[in-house]
């Protein structure tokens, strides 16, 4: 993160080895391949991915108004930063990583300097896993923590065996699975209602959904929908991570769980959670994870009641204004 910032793209361009581009069209195939390889190397070294799924998909497919910043030394890519599109207040969110052998040389600072130069509002930077030194690094450069995203986990065997039996749905509600090519529009409308106040999830588009349907992990058999006479009223989309992503074995995930706030069915979220957990357990998985905002007390209580405990915390840091 930058100690000083001139607040202009020209200032960022003066940083040695830095290239900042808007959209993936400005990146070469080599840039993209090396950036993805860097993400994998950093994930292996730190035990946590430095960039979210959304950022990785943006690097692969592109996003409107997003930017990518790369840092090279002696021709080798040693740093990468993803800068999301500005919101209505011109705030932007960033995620970054530096190759382990190249750390503590100011590379992370130079990436943030470039991001600040391209941000008119507040710059918000995710520290995934809240690794040692992240808090001090942020504070030293004028950033303050504004949001926490909890990574929670639970076993699907042994002590949590009681969660594996899902109750029958209430009268008038049917549980089915997602139908690719048929349910996209209805699901997007429900997702927008369920996450109307969520800074990322509630704004999903058809392109966002299509990108995930094209991912190798996508399985409609693990994407559960609750329907009533009025249409879709809830869903639980599960995901399975390969061995190595969150440990030596495959791990399930409560990927997204949402209920229509106007549905009027108490306990529907818990029912859908249990349906998905039962599916993951029957798939032979031993553990399950999820991400939830730390201030979403109702959701945290639900997951704790299902046997989930905290595993790690992602922290978002913010600095307002483009001047240091």
C-alpha cells in the first residue's frame, strides 16, 4: 500500500515494472497465464487463495470496467492486483498477491499505488485469511478494517451426523434441482431479492451465472431450489472443491444459500441448508465450508447451530480519498 500517491495514472506508470490495464484485452496470453500460475503458487505457499473466485473469473473472462495491474522484475511476473469496477460512489475493491521469493521489497506497495491512482473514491483491499502482518501493513499505510468475512467449517461425519437428515418441506413447498437453460432468469430475480443489500452477491448478472455454469465444478444436482405456487422462494447452491483447495481431501461448500424475504416460510433457510448438507455427505465428503459476513448475525447463528465453527477470517481494509 502506498505511503504517497499522486492520484493520477501517470504516477502509477512511473513505478518500475508496473503495467496497469483496463479489461483483459490489455493483457497478453502470457500475462494471464503467468498471473494464474502466480495465484496457484501463492495459494500453495500461504494456504489460502489471495484472490476470490470473482477476481479469478475476471482474469479469465473479463469484467466491465475492471482493471489488472502486473509487476515484473527481470521479465518475470512477481506481483498481480485485481481492481474491481467502481460502484456508484466510485469506490473500488482490490485483491493482490506477491510471489513469495519477491516479498518485503515494496512490490505490494507499488501495486496498491497503481490501484490508488485508478480509484476516484475509496480503495478497499481484501486480506484473505488475515495472514500475519496484514493488519500492520494496512495500518502503516492508512487503511482501516471495515468488513469481515468469516470462513466457517463443519464435519459431515461423526459429531455432526444429526444435520444429515433433512426434514420434509412445509405444505405447498417443493424442493427440486436447478434446470440449466430454464431456471436462470427466475433464479437471478430471486437472488437479487434475497441479497438486495449484499455488496457483491445481489448484483449478479446472467453473464456471472453463465461463467459459473461453465466451470468444471458446476453440478446442477447439487443446486437445490424451493418452489411454491408463486415460483422460486429459496435455494441452496452447493459446491465441491478438489483435494488441495482447503486441505488434503475434497471439501464441500454451502456456496450460496438464499430465501425470498417475502416468502413467509419460517425455517426455510435451515431446511435448505440441511438438504444441501445431506447431499454433500451422501457424495462421500467429510467436511464442508462456507463464507458469511461477520455482521450477519442471523446467518452466523444458523450455521453455528448446524455445527459450524470459525476457521479463518477475510478482512477488507479501506482508505478514503486518493491522497495519502
